[in-house]
């Protein structure tokens, strides 16, 4: 297979594809084709999503017709919103890795069976998980909650700037699905085959001071994978959760791309 020429960047919760804006420009300058799809229902700009919550909720309901009234895409949809984009790609995503012989997954989300739940993660997700009714709502963070969850290493002023630029409500259904996955019988939407030798190489990336996905969660993620395919972890000292846009994002972007290119099959 030839060297991949396409990168797929899949954004995380409480943000949109705009959170990848620096990486997109950075990678395009290096000659790559970069795709940054939105979760279903989050195709609009940040300002529109925040200015019209009703439209935001309507978009979420449209994204998941299997559960009428549930304003949020299921985890599987979020993990792979553009299923046809399978081959000759490098992929950086906070979603669960899927098999792909032509790709490399760079991941920061917990999968089914990872039961490590640090207190910082509980506090970060508490705005959603504090109320079971939030499973059927889109739930946003206020500026203080955003600072704790995404930008805790930055000043309040720096955090506020990033909050206004990137923050949007997130699907409560996805958080509740993830929280309950290990407790329910059978495979849930966060399930992956940890013994799959045919999957793409996988790099877990985290910031040392990440509250939402602390390094210990990423370490547990990596230990669950038992296949012969490459699985590695990279921790960036002093960094918060918002690795794509927080100061120093260039180092993270370059490391991720160099690692992915060197492991692409």
C-alpha cells in the first residue's frame, strides 16, 4: 500500500470540527488532504449552535432516529460519522478505534471494559451525569466547568477565549452510554475487539494534567489491547485536555503525524 495521503480528524465532546482548525492548516501545508467531519447534528458553526439551542437539539434528534426524543448521536455514530472513509488515511480521534488496514488511529477515549474512573473525570462529566434526564438532552458547560475540564493549565482569561471559540453542548446520551457500558450485559456501543490483529496501529495521546481523560485512563486503555498490532501511549507534560487548540498544539500535532506516518501500513 502506498503512503497515506489523507488525514481524518474526528472531534471530541463539547466541541465541533473547529477545534481542529490549527491542525487542519498545519497538515495541509505538509501536503495532506485533511477531513474533519462533524458529529450528526453538529454541522453548524459554534455561534449558531450556542445561539439556538432548539436547533441544536433538533439536529441531535435527527441524527438518531432509533430513539425518538433522544437528542444525541449514539457512540458508534460519533466514532465513525463518515464510514466510507476507510482506506489510505491517518486518523486522529477521541473516538473508539475501528479496524482499518490503511489507517492509524490516534485515540483518547475510554472503551468498554476500562473501569478506571479518576475523581477528576467524574467531576468533569458531572454536569451531564448528575441528572439521568440529561441522557435525553444536549448539555453544555459554563466557563468555569470548561476551565476545569479542558483548559485547567491556562489562565481564566486564556480559557475564556477558547471557551467562546470552541465550546458547544454535548450529547448526554453518549456520556451515559459510556458510563453504563461496563455494567450492562453483552457488547455495548463502546465495545472493541481487543484481540483484533487486523486493526490499525493505535496511539493513545494524553496531557499530563488532563482532567477528563487522565493518563491513568489512557494507560488502562492500552493495557486492554492484547493483539499483536502496535499499541503505544504518549503523554505530553503539563498539558490539559484541549490538546488540539491549547498552547503548544504544534508539538502534539507533529508527534501524532510523524508517529502515524511511520506506522502506516
